[in-house]
């Protein structure tokens, strides 16, 4: 490339940009099909979640990233090798995702075995553990709300998870420092301030997991009562059809 730069700088810049672009594409999720972007995005999350659950005992963010890139590359390959099936997949995915939004259902619940006994036991557990949630809510709701509020304005949902992690990493230490200073000032005791700050930090995990568990339980109850309706049956059929592209035909 040095020789190229000496003879033709513009050509050297072009070659450098192409190599940089190729390298960068291996490091990010790159959905080039803008027309079917929403369908690609929906499928990468849906299929990745199933594959991670079925094939990994332990996994990390990089494993999730690899599976999502794999899903995107498989859909790209289908588009090149079998355009008719690609269009069927896009159409089915669009219908399925729109139906989920219309009924306010979560994809993870469709075709999942749910029992009334299991839902009642989970409900009782959340009721009895609610005091721990209230403590976590009191001490963590402000920074969590702020992070979610700022990232909810981002149109491209692919980057939301990473941005929330970075913002939380920067904001939360300052928040807990403020809690520690305030508590120490009020109680006139550094030990009490430090102890309360540690409890507040630990309660973040209780608050986060309790909130997720409550949302999941709410959606589970709704799906339980509507799973055998015409709309619920149609969702099952659409999801099974989508999964057949990835788990039966081996793209």
C-alpha cells in the first residue's frame, strides 16, 4: 500500500478504507438489507436466544454476538441462494412480529408450556419478597430511570444494550458515592454510610431481577389466558414456520 500511496494517494486511501470497512464489519452486527431491517433485527434476537439456551451451558456477550452474526449471515445466504424462501421468511416474520405487538405478547412465551400452578407459585414468591424490592427501588430507581430514559430515544435498538451498560458503568459509581456521603453526613458515621451504600448497591440486583420477574409474570398470565384463542393459535403456527427455516432446513 505504501507503493500505491507514492504513485496514487487517492487509490491508496480507497484501498485503506475498503480494508478498514471489511475489518470493522467483522466486529459489529451489520444488516445491509435496509428494506427488511426490522425483520432481520427481530430474527437475530429470536434465533440467538433459542440457540444460546439450547447449545450453551455458560455463555457471555461474545457468544451472543457470534450467534447473532451467524443468524444474519444465514439470512443473507438464504437471500442469495433461495430468494423465494427468503421472501417467505421475511413476510412470515413481519406478520408474526406485528401480531405480537398487536396482542402485546412476548415471543419467548409462544409455544412455551405454562401451567396455572407454576404461575400462582411465582406470584406468591414475588408478593412475599416485595419488601426487598421496595428497598432496591428506593435506592436505585433514579439512575436506572435516567439511563433508560436517555437510551429509549435511540432509534436503532441494536446499540441500546451496549449504551445502557456504558452509561450505567459511568453513572452508578457517582450515584453510590452520593448515597455514601449523604448517609454518612446524616448519621455522623462513616461506617453506617459505607454499610448502607453496600446494601444499596446489592439491592440494585434485587431491584433489577424483581422488576424483570414481575414483567415476565404479567405477560405470562396474559398469555396463559389467551394461548388457546384463535390469535394465540395463529401465533404458534407462525413461530413454528419461522423456526423451520433455521432448525429444519439447516441454512
